[in-house]
């Protein structure tokens, strides 16, 4: 089956409507309790983190913003000196910080503040207790999931080297989901599994030419390239969304490590059957409905594949901010024929969307409410990153995330005809 392997891709460059890479801090700081994220940015960046992120998390903050004031932006003050002072004060107050990320933003990029050099300098000053790294979450070029990619890619060169064969899982999943993956791999006979990012600094995974790695998220292209440079080899597979994606992802790892079919089947048969049954219960709401993805997270082709093949939905347009043909090759082969688009020119895309009038539109927060007011049913793309959706046990939850807005609109319209267009009063996107 070749699916969308050779499908034409509509490439657009224009105004795009997405969160910036700073958003990744919201889930990364939970994953790495001994890390701290210092955004070097403006009051706008601080507001994004403190309002958008602040309402989504209930934990002691492990992030802050070093505000670039007007004097910095006008080049009247030495921003480097101020940064050094801020970091010294922070680390004196918080000696528990083992990993400090200097996170670049639009303002630091515009004034060309060299955060890579700043991180080198600060690393020397605060070693060995704290490792200082840098990456960019600037909204000029990054979408919200690229923040995680940039963060993980920044960690790779500093990882210890390994000579022996090992398996590395790459991507920040909630601890409980990561534990499920380890349990499945252990049942297949693969015990020595490390994860990037590690929960604690002293658990950093070792990488070498005998390392095989499996990506957990489709948006980790820069991290994959950084691992490739150290000689590690990617295990090519679809991503572990839904029963089929999870099985194919595990199967590829089993093949790479010489696990027998018998052992594989014994480890996966029960959770596989459970996932299929659970998804089938939700799929009734989704079957036959048409879905469009606007470009947000780079997860779009994988999610469209899951919705089409396991839930019976029909993808109309699958937009993605960036289509990595290597990493996505296995996904595209499974994705049924649809319009594939990369990048965004938002007005043109909205024109296509209105003409297509799908039953469900997966899009960013900024577009969802206006589209609801026009009578389209929407799902917030960002929720798919915050919610545990990987592997067998979450397969039905993943389907339910898409089913909920369709059910809600049917209830609001009160006619039991989900997907019918027409403004529904007092609807808020979810
Ligand atoms: S990095 Fe840029 S897009 Fe993101 S909050 Fe700061 S100014 Fe806005």
C-alpha cells in the first residue's frame, strides 16, 4: 500500500496562526523536575507563559522570564551582563536546579543576543552542579511543538557516549505513559531502555554507534538529526497512536532487536485486543465524518491516519507545519488519499476549509472560536499534545478527544445530526 507516499503536497508560505515554541516549556518542565527554563524575552513572552501556561499547570513554577527592557532592545545596556547576574541570583536561590535552559525568543533573536555563547560562558561558571544549555522558542520560525524538538536537540551533544547496543526512546511523555511503554518492551524481552529527556540529570542516556532509537513524536526531526550525527540509528516506524500505530511501532523495535514473532504476539495480544474493543466503542460517532487538520503540531498525518484507519473518518485536508518526508514515510504510506498541505497561508487555507465544510476541524486556539461561530465544529490541536494519547491504553481516549466536539454540537443543535453546519449559540471551542 502506498497511500499518500507519492501524493502531491500543496506548499504554502504566508501568515500562520500557531503558538510559538515557548509553549513546550509547559510540558517539558513537568517531565524534568530538576530543570529550569529561563526565557530571555519580552513581557509578551512572560504573559504567554504566565497566563496560557499558568492556567494549565498547578505546580511550583520551574520557569521564568528574564525581561529584555527597552534599554536592552535599544542596545543601551549590556544584556549579557544582566543575564549573567540574573542566572547567578537564580542559582544561588535555587541550588536544586541541575539543568538550566536559556530559551531564546523573538526579541532576543531580533537583537541578536548570542545565547549559545552565553550558555557556554555560564556553563563554565556554574559547573558541575548545573549544566547550562540554550535553544530557541522564538515564534518567528517555530510552532509550539518545535520548542520540544529544539530543547531535546540541544541536550544531545552533551550526552555521555555508549559503546554497547541500547534502545533509546525519544520524546517527553507523561511518566505514566512512559512506564506503559517500558512495560510493553520488557514483556517483549527488552529491558535496557533509556529515554530522552531523562527525568533527572544524572539519568542522562548514553548514545553511540550501537544505539537504536525510536521517536515517540513526529515533530522531533532536529533531535533525530542530532542523534544521527552521533552515529545512532533511527528505527523507522509509524508513531504509536492507536492500536495499529502502537503495534507497528513495537513491531519495528522487535525486528531491530531480533525478538521472535511468538514473543511479540504474547506481549501484545491482550492489550491490542483491549485497545481495538475500546476504540470501536467510540468510533461510531466518528465513522463516515470528514475531518480537516490545519497545520499546528506536525502530528497531523499520524492522527489523520489513526482517524481514517481505526475510526472510519475521511480526511479532507491534512495540513502540517512541516512535512519531514523521512520521518513520516511510514505514516504517509498508510494515510488514505487526501489533500496534503505543508506550511500555511491562513486566508487561503480558511477559504479551502469553508468550501470543504468538514464535519470536524482540528486547529489552533486562535482560529477555533471564530470557526465555531461560523458553524464549523472544532478541536484544539494543542490538547493533543497535553493529553496522554500514546500506546494501547490511551487509544480510546485519543478517539474520544475527536468524538467529544462532534457529540457536543449534535447536542447543541438538538437534532441528533452531528456535523450539520449552522451557527450554534454560545458554543466555545474545546
Ligand atoms: S517568543 Fe515571540 S511569539 Fe513567542 S511569546 Fe515571545 S514574542 Fe510572542
